[in-house]
C-alpha cells in the first residue's frame, strides 16, 4: 500500500491508513510530492502553482483551494506526529472526486551517494503529456521492474530519436565547461528543483542552454546530475557505461547553493509561520 504512517487526509477528514484502499479509485489523478523538513512543506507555493498548470493542461478543475491544500499538509503532519518525509497530494477525478494527502515511502540519497554519485540507465519511453503531473501506473511499473533488476538509482527516459528527456522521478542536467544543459521545457515535466537550479546558474554567472541531448553524445559532457524532490541535487557517476566527474567544481557550487536556498526557506517559513 502506498500510504504509510497511521493517518491520511481524505477531502477534509482524518482517516486511518488501513482504510486507504477504499479511496484508490480509477480515473485521472493529478498529484504532487512535497518534501517536508522540520514540519515545513518545501516550496509548497511552487507545487500548488504546478497543480494549477496540470489542471489547465488536462482540463480537470481543482476542487480544493490553495489554502486548503496547505492546511491538509499541516494537519497530516500533526495527526501523525511526523515532521519529515515525502507527502503525496492527489486530486482523483473518478465518479466520486477525492482529495487525498498522505505520507509515502521516500528514498533519500545517503551521504556516499552525494560524494560518489549514482549510477543510472537509459530506457526508451515517453510520457503522453510531460507537462502534466499525472499518475501513469503502466510506466511506473516498467520503471520499478528495471530498478529491481539493475543496481541503479534512477532510469533516464529516451524519446524516439534516442534523446534523453528526463528521469522517471527527476530532471537531468549536463555540464560542459561553463555551461549547464537541460532538455527544453516543452519536452519535460517542469521540475521545481530544476527551476531553482536554473536560477542558481544565472546567479553564479553560468551559461544555461535548453536543448535535446542525444544518448550518443553524452560522453562529450564533463558532469551530469539529477534534480528532484528526494534527490535534491545529486551527481551522476554513470549513465549506462559512460562515466562522469562527480566532483566537478561547477556541480559542487550548484549543490552547495541549493542547500543554502533550502535552509533559508525553512528559516523564513518558521518565522512567518507558513
């Protein structure tokens, strides 16, 4: 069962997790996964904004207000007495509409992974609508099978032209000289961490470029990293059999700056009681 801890939120009610399967209905599901640190839902404003973007692109109207989303996360952490982890927020559009908010298992990289990087593999698959963060159970099952069969942290998706678009749960970026390269926005899910990284690059005076990267050219890049709610900024040591420099100076600066942004966000949120 995806839902963990003692309670979850269904619409505006606190429900025991043992009853979660009763709400696992068929239909379109728009979702966000928010990382909670010290009781603070990290970058919750951007997650809510992306909910509205997914809603507009999918033609599904959100039926819970922004403030109610925030309150649901706050209530969830309080009821479970749990102030760290990943929270999944879901709008379910079936015969009966449900708004769900619950803790899920997380897979945070350990310190060695940040130091030594992680291995990844490529897999030919495309999301039907990459701009919409919707549940795709078929693709998730394929990815999970690959992760079980291979000693890797993430699977990077290839389109029909053999170009790397994004990770199954992350965005992927490359470094060459003073330049940071990412796939064009229209081809990927707009990652919140990725957006922070692009701003950091500008602040550090780095060049950024949005273009497709073919699998055949990845050996030309010096470093590679993935970004996301759980990995934050995580160096990649290998894509398939191609090795990268996990101690690249630019990558280290980006990683350091992102941690500063997280720490400042938490301080400000506590101060303003977000």
